[in-house]
């Protein structure tokens, strides 16, 4: 377990990397860093509206994002931290839309940046828990991760299975308390 890195209210930059390229960078307010989990809050950072069919992300939405950083400095993405991020999504009026979960290598906090490598697999859980959707499994297969880094690919699938199990058994909220 690492020591706290910054005080609540500090602004960090979340850097989401996919396939070796920065997909998006956005400012986020640090809510909590207890050495095991980092929680940040940020407004919807992409331009315009993104309609997935099962949920719309749009200006005014607020994401409270939970990351478990790699506990092994110098071994980025290879330690024992969970390989996922859980993002609580609320509309601008505060209404809970649900949770968007990314399968990632464990996050790395370096200076004022939270580095996150997206491994393509995702899970959506609706606010009432009635809809639990595995997403982007085709993108994951096409990424070639299984051929380049079989242990990471296997761990990613296990992480998705674990999150889906938690979501279907009501344990996702307990993960975030």
C-alpha cells in the first residue's frame, strides 16, 4: 500500500491511453487517495453527446471515478492491484445513470497525472442494477493483447468476470464504500 499522494481538492490530470496512444486527457478533482484507492470527480470530458443506446453521456454529467493504483512502484501495470476502474455516472441534476467500468492495467499516479491504460473490455451497470452489459469484447479480441501479453489478457478477462459477478450479486456498491 502506498502513502497518500495529494490532498482532496487537488486537481489531477487523468490520461487515458489505448493501444499506445493517448485517447483523452482531462482534469479531475481528487476526492480521496487512501493509498489503496484513488477517487476523482470530473465532468463529462468528451465533446458533445455520446449515445450508446443504453445510456447517454452528455455535457453536465459528472463521473466519480475509482482507481486502484499499482502497489509496486517501478512495475507499472504488473502488480496485484485490481485491473479495473469503476465510474459512477450522474446526470447534471444528480440522478444516478449507472456505473461504467473499464478494464485497465492498474493505474499509475505520477506527479499530477493519473495514467490509465485501457484494455478495451468494459462493463455497464444501470442505476437500478437490472441491466449488466459486457462491452467491447470484439475490440478486445481485435487488439491482439492475447498474443502480445497473454498473462495481461487473461487477467483482463478475469477482471471483467469479477466485476460482472459483483454487479449481478449487488456487490459493486460495496466495492466503492
